C-alpha cells in the first residue's frame, strides 16, 4: 500500500490500522507499544532506511507514527504486505489531529 502527499505542515501523524480474520494468530506486544493512539505516536525518522517491525497483539491493534516533514516536498509512505489474512489501512493526520487522508480497509481479509 502506498500513499503520496505534499503539503506545508510541519508534523504529521500516521496510524496504521489492521483487520484480522477470525483464525489469525496474535503475537506478543512489540517494542514500540504503547502506540495505539495519536498521543502515543512513536517518532519515525524520514529518510531512515531502518525498518520497524510491529506485531498484532490484539484484534483492535493500531500502530501510530509521528514524523516531521519539510514544506513543499513530496513524501511516499508505504506499508508492505503482511499476510493473506490481514488488511492494512493508512490514515494521515495533521499536527492538530485533523484527519486529512484515508486509505480505507478492505475488510475482505485477502491481504493487500
């Protein structure tokens, strides 16, 4: 899944939302928890090639990230496929917590 945007805001918040099929196994919490809401967003460094690996530890798990962007530049945000029984959705919020973009979950649970 990929999202592109360009704007002049300074701080952005990005939750990555998951839907699991009923037969999916859940994992233990990852090292980034708690990060299930905007106020708990973990900082992601733009341009850092280090990948973050997150787990699904509940059926309502959300992983929020916060990153700082420079004005008038374009940013690509990608979430790699994680399995055939998981749907991923991306939403983008500005620094005031207003949602400005949504990539809806499919809920068909065929993976993205």
